[in-house]
C-alpha cells in the first residue's frame, strides 16, 4: 500500500454547516443525487452542487502538488476516475503542458456538459470496468468517487485502478476516525454507499490489492 497523504491540502474549503445539511437532506434527495444527472450537478442545492461550473480557484492551487508528488511532465498520462465535467483535468493540463489526460464518469450528463476543450478526452464508463489497457497511465486519480459504490464494487474499482496504472495512484474516500466524525460524516453524506473507519478502508485497500496513495474526506 502507498502512503496516507493529503494532496488536496491547498484545495479551497468553504465553511460547512454539517448539522443543517444533515437535518434537511432526505432519502429521496439522496436517491436523486445518486443518479448523477442534471439534478445532482445543476439542480437544487439539496440534491447536489446546486450549479456545477468551472472556477480556476479550486484546482489551480492543487495541480502543482500533484505534479511535484508524482513527477508529472510533458508526455505523462493521467486518468481521472469520476472526472465529472473535466475541471481538474483542464487545470492539470494548464499546469503541465504536454500532459496527456483522460477522464471517465458514470454520468452521461456530466460528460455531455463538460468543458468544451475537455470533451475529446472524456467518456462515459464505469469505474468497475475501465476501458483502458493494463498499465495505460502513469497516474490514476479518483477523488470522492470509489465510495459511491457498494463495498464489493469498491474492491473491483480499486482493482481496476491498480490494473490500468503503472503503479502510481491516489484516491480519497469518505471516512471517519472517531464517533464525532462518524456522526458528521453520515449527516453530511449525499451519494456515498460505503463509508468506513479509516482502518477499515486500509483493510479494504489491502483486500483489493490497491498499492497507491490515499486520503480521507471528513466534513
């Protein structure tokens, strides 16, 4: 297994009212969000982002961290599993000229409404069955994606990430370390189907044969 490292430390974070969000979210809202269509990205806030549009302030400060950590350069190839509208990949290309990027997402809506310049690099696909050759990418990234699957499917997706990468990858998943974080995590959750203690995630990584880097999302 790789290392526990927060490569998103420079990602801007807004103040979160977890209690209010937990009180207003219903199972019906979660069911809608898990379709990952227009209502999740560009519908009302209670079922997702409430409008998902490009803003360079989010990924621009993060891209250099990934570049330096993984030694990305012109000619390197990366895959974003759960790429949505391609915002991260766009900023990675701006940071590393000549970088080859590919992205997949289960959401046809997100791919069809992606940044225009990213559309040729994106496709609709399932994380459990990545449509790429073994060792196709220098780095594979999956941020807040794998946990949207049931446990067995998480293992398949991590195995696929391992297969298509040349040994370098990074995933973040919803997790908790104590009961306070657990309560906050379940109150905050909208789309995740697998939320585990950090030690349980490490056991799952080992079961999947995942050897990449990882970190946790905790609201």
